[in-house]
C-alpha cells in the first residue's frame, strides 16, 4: 500500500511518516530528498537559482517518478497540491492523507532557527495556509488533525482509517 501524506508545513508529515512506516512495515519516501537528488543541489540553492517556479518543476518531475510506486509512505512538501498534475500522479495506487493543524499550531511548531521565507510576512503566510487548506481537503481521501496530539496518536488514527 502507498500512503501519501499532504499538509502545510508544521503539520507533522515527516515525523508521522517515520513512525507510520514502522507500524506498516514499509519504507518512507521523503519528496524533498528526492528533489534534492534530482536537482543535484539543495532546496535553498534551487530557490536561489530559480525561485519557487524551479522548485515546483523539480517537484512535479519527482511526483511523476513516484506515479507507479505501489508501496511506502510518501511525505510531501506543503505546496505539492499547488499543481493538479502532482496530485494526479501521487493519487495512483495510493491513499492520500491530509494532516491538518491550526495556523496557530503551525506557527508554534516551526523552528525559528530555520529560515522560512514564507513566514517573513504572517498575513501572506496565513493567506497561503487558507488556500492550501482548501486544496488538502479537496484531494485527501481523509484528514487527520494533529492539533494537540502525540505522533503515536496521529499514527493510530491513520492506521484505524486505512483498515
């Protein structure tokens, strides 16, 4: 079984994926790692050279590469839903799970030591959060809230839903 985790940054996709793969006896696929490998440069370098547009091109290529994958837990970037073709490719042979959290929770979870250009302007970040939240809802087979939950509780919620 292939499970694709979507959601805004700070909702717990990577953390949940690491625990979920142990429960399901499968492997994790970190899309950001595949983008870095395909581009031959860091995400920061991709953004410096070509901005978000270049990053999204690499992301779309990785989504296409993952289309025929049949097993694993894929942890996506928060903006993967911004291109319909990405979701169509990821949807094949999979369940899409949206991890959700309130904007306030996301703000608390984001490490202030890691530069996040998206959060330099909180109003723009909130507008993007709202836009993407609607897309996560549109594309997900189901949603799991991560607000006020431990990782194990979120994983259990997912396991119960998929069985």
